[in-house]
């Protein structure tokens, strides 16, 4: 902002469709006589509370239905050597095995499955929850349903945790002004803490069920991905504190980049021997990594005991794609979970001007696509279409792929498809393609 304004005094600033956090930060560094807000883009504290209340009610209702269903999912007498944590059906692309682990070959192994999870990346409740369990029962690998161990007490305690977190945030943390290099960040930090506390309370609901399952099964190994994220760290923390003898094996679940700061640890955070969870971050004892580049980044991020995977199950389907030559130029635009509307606006003029190129717009299957779908109702050029088939179908004939941060960009590069990285204004580019020498991921 200061670069654009030359640090000069301004007569008037109009904020349109900006969040309260952005407005607060901008006004803390620019000199302006008058400002006007035409439209706010904000999630209120009451709206976030409503989302949380709805989540716990749905979990309570789903748990009630499960107790009275005929499904026997506890397997209390089962002794297991290796437990593989997974979310169903999110990573079960073929319906029978988790795409991160591939086929489990170890004897006495089982999936530890969550369907409800923390409601962030997948949500199945009520009758839909029971229907998903019926699908889960058809997989060949033994499993234990983590959700079936939830009790009324677990759900109620977690909601109380949330109320305590919310009280802490509103009555203690918001009273101090917070600045970084002169920029006021109160609203940004308030939102981040609000969202983190909402998610943390949901995840704490699973603490007792996790410990009960470990006590029952006594596994020698626990395999899990998302160890860099809060859900994975929940397992790391409680296993390291209560069952340090269980070997924790982490798996990379997608591309890593230098700008995904949540992957990175400080030099003093890792300590396998310490139970000081306030100052030390528990991590897996070893980590299975997909490629040499990712291995170097995980090492840079502070992780130890990194192993290069002999095969990467989630990428094996790429080798089945048979590339075909196409006489026309076809561009596949792959959206992330929350940037489809911005990508459309960014590329609108190019699409209208490039009549000799066919543009195929691929929405994220779990994305927030409401605003972009409204915009697409009024945007129907002849060389533009919305993708309605699996990604593999388009990768057979596509000429080029456009992405922001989607992992499809890396996957396309692996099979020799040119990729254009779209840098949207005011957003940090998280794609690892930004870090790569050209053609680093090409399969030879």
C-alpha cells in the first residue's frame, strides 16, 4: 500500500469487500483524512459460535444414531501391531484403500478411521454418517472406527473447552494492541485464534477415545499423515505423553513449500525425550517422504529421521494416464478450495481475448464455490466450460495446466504437462513450483 501511495497523505480511501482485519491494518499505516467502507467481508464472532454449536449438535445426533444402529465397530478384543490413521472417505479414491498408504501388507494391521473428524475438510452427520459407515464396512482391510468410541461426556467436555477458550480470547487476549513493524494486527490475530480455538475444541473431543483405543489394541506402530497440522499433532502429543513406546511413523500427504510456514519448526522445538508440550513439539519418530526435493525441505523445516519412499501410492495413478495429442489448444484451470472466484476474475479478460484456446474450469470438489457459481451464470463464452469429469480424463489431452497452489500443478509437471503458476494479488503463493528449478518434477 505504501509503495503504491508513495507514503503520501490521502484525501479519501474506500474499502470495498474488505475484512475488518484488513481495514484495521491498512488504517494503521496510511495517512488518510477520510475513509468509507462500502461492503465488509467478515465472519462475525456470533457466526463462528453458531458454526461451533451446530457442529457439536450434529456430532451428538450422529453418535446417538450410531449407538442404536446394528454396526459393531469397536473390535475391543482385537490386538494390533500397526494402526494406520485415516479419514474415510476423503482419501479412499478407489473405495478400498487409503491413497496415502496404499495397500497395507503388514499382518495384524488395521485402519483407525474417523468419518466425522473435526468437520473442517469433510463432514458426514446423521443419516449420511450411517450411510458412509455402510460403505466403510465394504473395505477389505480391518478397521476401528474412532467415532464409535465417542461418549456424551466427550462431546460435552469439548464444548465446555470451547466456551473457556472463547472467554479467554474475549476477556484477556483482546485488551492489548499488537503491532508488527508498525502494522496493527489485532483483528487478524483475533480471527486466527478464534478459528484455532474452534478447531482445537473439536479435536480435544477425541482425546479419551484415542487413549482408550491404544489401551485396547496396544499397537507397536502408529502410522499417520497430517502430522504437521493440529489433528496430527494431537496424536503426536498424546502418544508421546502416554504411550512413548509406540513408534510414530509420519507420512507426507501432499506438496510442501517454503511458504507453508506451519510445516516449519524452530531449532529448539523438537525434543523426543521431553514432555514439555508448551515449549516442545512432538513429532513422528520417522517420516516417509515422497521425493528428494520434499526431503530437503522437511530437513530445512527441522524434521529428523526422513526416509525416501520407494513408491508413492497417491501418485501411482499418474502412470496410467496415456497422453494424447490434440489439434486444438486446451487449458485446464484447476482451482483451490477457496480461490475459484478470484481465479475467474483474474483470467476473465484472457479467456475472452483468446478465442483459439479452450478453457476448462475445474472446481475444487470440497471448495466454497457459491460465489463463483453465481458469477459463472453470467459468464458463458464459447471457449469456456466447467469440468464435470475426473481429473485424469483431462490430463490425457490437456495442453497446459493453470494453478494457484493446487497439488495438481506438481502432478501435471510429473507427466510432462506445462504448468502456469497464477500469482493472485495480495496472497502468498504456497505452491512448491515457486521453489523449483524448471522441470524438476518431470518423470524421465
